[in-house]
């Protein structure tokens, strides 16, 4: 396994740890900020009087942590050097995400709001790869600086994984002599709309339902007339920043199209493999945290005059989880390294099933490890005085959001049986 580790990664992770211990841990303890991480966390993070949105104090603390990380040179690590980033590879980011998650909850990598001191920036790269010169100038610097925030509007109330069946439509319409489009429909789970300056809205502009061609991506200012948040959707893991949005005769000019007309799904799928492998790495880190904490507790906790760890019922369950962790970690890092040797089209054709395997198994493993940690710790494990319930609630979401378990299995089966990918018929 050590042969896979890039030479610079151990020192980078050590620098991250020193930064966390020197700057973020003291901040967590200042001004009763501990309330956001101890047994009060869900209550204190949630503005119950403001429809369940994240509290302003909580989001301000996360923003402060990101600013410190930006100043220290960590936040933009995943971005290309041309944008002030560290040119991190997929393998680099997988190892970083696993390492941060394995530290447990904290300002370094909290599960709420997908917060991390090493940012992801998928929309930044979407504008780089699909945007016009004007769009790149308008959105890339601001997205890095945090002055521009772009939400993602693909899922609909009646359509999730079946994205080619979306019912939001785009109709050509000229207003005041300017060619443009009128958008009609609704979106669901449009995360971050409460702080977004813009949203990427995917709408069918041509073609039949079920066709991948004919869907166009539009960059829509969130203040546009006719664009409205109807509801903030409460979830298993509060607070919520997930909006149900109505799109009623929202007009945008032609210049609002991101990428090629009718080929908007390419924008939606632009970062899918990178997101899935990084999500898998985060789940692996959570699994490691839960296993490590459970082993330590079982060694120190005594029942009936013996260490809890002396019971094979405890040993075997944690040993199985540890074995799964090591196996899935090895595959995840190997696949991430292979992704770094291929173009995006090659990854989609040759590695999509392997990415799906990593995502599917790692996300389930995080839930299994959190559940085992709750069981090993007994009543305290079930309480909010431990982190395990929070880990479970968050990672249970991962088994739906970045492609559900069933979608991952469908991808794996498609490659296995030769319906898609490198084994498919010519």
C-alpha cells in the first residue's frame, strides 16, 4: 500500500494536522463554540425559527475556518495551479479526505454543509471546462473567493436518478430584442439556495422524455423573477439547506447557457467520478474513526470483571469491519490513482464500475461502522454525547445522494454483463 502513497502526501497531512491543532481546535473551544460539536450540536446548528436553516452563527464559524484554511494554503489545494491551487490529483484528494474524516467531527471537516478545509470546487471546474470567456471571468474568481455561490438544480419532485425524464422545460423567447429562454418547472433538493447567488438549472429544451440529448444547462441568478424557494426540506440530519424550488416563467438570455445547448447532461456529469471517489474516501475515514473509537472503548470498558474486548462477539464484529475497511481503502486509492492516468472519457468508459464499487461499499461501511460503534458503546453510544449517531445520519444520506446504492449496483452490473463500458459490444 505504501508504494501508492505519493511522496509529498505524508508531509502534507502532517502540515494539515499541525494547522488543525494550532488554529482550529482553539477556535472550536472559544466563545462556547463547543456547543456546535458536543451533545447540543444539532440544536445549536439549526435555526428552528427560520424553517430549519443552518444558524447564522454556525455558518459564520464555518466561514471563519475556511478563511483560515485559505490563508494557510489548504482550501484551494484541489484546484489547478492557475487558480492558486495545489494541482492535487484524485489520489491526493482521496487520501486527504480519508485522513480528515478519520479525525471525527470538527472545524477541519464537518459533515454538515459538506464543509472541509480542503475544498472541492466542482462548479469552478465546470465553468473552466464549459464556460464562455465571459462566464469564466464572472464566476471562477468569485467562486474561489466565496463571493459567488452556485447551487445545483437537476433533481425534481418526481425525478431523481432518472434525470433524462426531468419535466422542467426551456422555451425560446425574445424579450426587449434580446434572444433568450423562458424556464418553467420545479426542482427538489437544491442545496445551498439560502446563500446561492446563482443556480445551475437543467431543463429540457428539445427532444423526447428519456433522451440524454435535448437537456440544456442555464446559469440563473437566484434573484430572478419567477424563481422561488417554496420549502426548506427537513431531513434525517438537521439543519437543512435543501430547497424545493418553483420555476415560473424565469427568463434568461442566451448567454446564460453553460456548455453546449442540448448537451447539458455533460455539465451535470462532469465531476461525477471525482465526487464519488472522494465521497468514498470520506466514508472510509468515518469508518476508521468509528472502528478506532470502538476498539479503544472495548479495551478500557470492563463488564463482569473482564475487559469488553475479551468477548469474541465484540472482537469479531470489529475485526470484520476493519478487514472491510482495509480492502475498500486499497481499492479506492488504487482506482483514484488509475483515474489520474486517464482522461475523463476514458474514466467513464474503463473505470466507472470501479468507482461505483468503491462508493457503494465505502458508504455502506461507514453506516455499518457507526452502527457497530453505537452498539459497542451501549447507551452512551446511542446518546448525543458521542458522535456516532451524527456519523450514521450523515453517511446514510451518501447512500442516496451521489448516486444511490441501486444506481451504483446498476452501473457495476452494466459493466459486468457488457451492456456498457469497455466490455460492451461495438
